[in-house]
C-alpha cells in the first residue's frame, strides 16, 4: 500500500485564543480557536482538519488565516483559480457558526485558491500557472459583502489558472519557485 506524501504548506505563530479562519475551495469560511487543536509531539502526525470542523468531504482547505481581533480597518483579500478577486472587511467574519458561512460566491467550475489579511494599503500580486503575474494597489479593489462574487483580478490565457495570491508592501521581494524547484527573487516593483 502506497503512503500519501505529506508536505507543509503554511506555518504561522498564534496564541491559544487566536481565531483561525479556515477558507475552503468552495468559498466557505469556518472558525476554530487555536486551543481547540489537540497538542501533539513533534513526531506526531496531527489530526485531520475535517475532524475539527464540519466541512464537506469534497471540500479542500484553501487558506488558513490567524486572527486576534476582527477590526474594521482590516480586510481579507481572496482570489479564485479563474482570476476573480475580492476584498471583504474582516469584521464581516466576526460571527462564527459551526456550519461555516459563505466568504465568497464561487462560480461553477471555479475554486478559491487563497485568502490573505491586509490593512487596506498593500499591493496585491496574483500569479498564474504559466508564469504570468499582475500587481495592483489594494485600493483599486473596493470592499464587497460576503455574498458578492468578486471582480476580474487577472485575464487568463487558455488553459492557464491562478496559483498564487500575495498581499505585501511595495518594498517587498517576491520569491517564486516552480514545480521543478527552480526559484528566483524579484523586487515587487519589477512586476507591472
């Protein structure tokens, strides 16, 4: 029997009372407090996320954001595989439900690929499978309600899809690594 290879995708620092906003590829968001995750040794595998929150077995986790407080001056930026982008005030996610809530209406055949926290004054970088990228000021993306579908974030060529979303300051460097392990570091301002 073949074992599935596991790899770490994200790591972050959070206190035990921090909320984790768990976004799925279907545009749903679920809450979990850090202290609700069972402690384990460094050798342990951990517990599957589907055992900690009530998500549909076909749903996949797209992003996890640690949040200490749901401030009105913070935002969540989201992007889908087909290039749709959306900005929502963080306070819109302040009322947890065990069954989750809609974070973004996703069109049929599309999937949420990422969600990032922002203070409203950052740069947004969306990158695609074929190596294209677009950068724009977050101010160009107006805040929307949770039920909205979003706006076109990037135009895609045939068979291309969005694979990355980053929200960063204008003086940041972007580290890009492809599936074969080749990487490069580029200053954000070099992206159009």
